[in-house]
């Protein structure tokens, strides 16, 4: 959380950062100053999607953008197909996930990656 928040503050981006455990339950949520309230459930949903499916949410965003069969994902109520959610993996095990919302999806993903990088540095 600390690394993601530091990066968001450095960029001047009002973000919401959510971290869930390996079962998808919220363990930490931080709304930075001026972040929109609508980003709170979005950040949580990104984190939940990343942990439930054990993959970055960008995979689903790309599938929807490609159209065709990827559009069927929009009918699922248990995933959010927007970039900005990443699983947290330590020692080959998914221990949780981070989801970020507040800016464009590509910017959300940058902040989520900063959180992952911070975890990996701490774990090393």
C-alpha cells in the first residue's frame, strides 16, 4: 500500500487503492485526498477480480476490446474488465491482490504495479 500511495502522490493522481487477501476479502483500503467516491467500489472490484481469476484485470479489458467472444465477459457479474487490478504473488503463491481506481485505466495500472513492486522489494 505504501509504495502505491507514494507513487500516486508523486504523480499527483487522486486514487483509491484496495488490497484484498487470497480469499478476496478487503484487508486495506486507502482513498487519497480528492479521489472520487465512485472509485472505491471500482478499486475493490479490480482487486477481487485479480485474486479470483489469478491474473491481471487487463486480460479481461483486452478480451472485451477485441470484441467477438470476449464480449461475453460483460455478462459476468463476478469480474470487472478494467486494467488496474493485479494479483500479489509471493513464492509462486497468490497471497492477495491490489486494485486501483481514480484515473484512466492505464494510470491505475501503473499505481497497482508500484504496489506490486513495493511488495516484491519488501519480500526480497
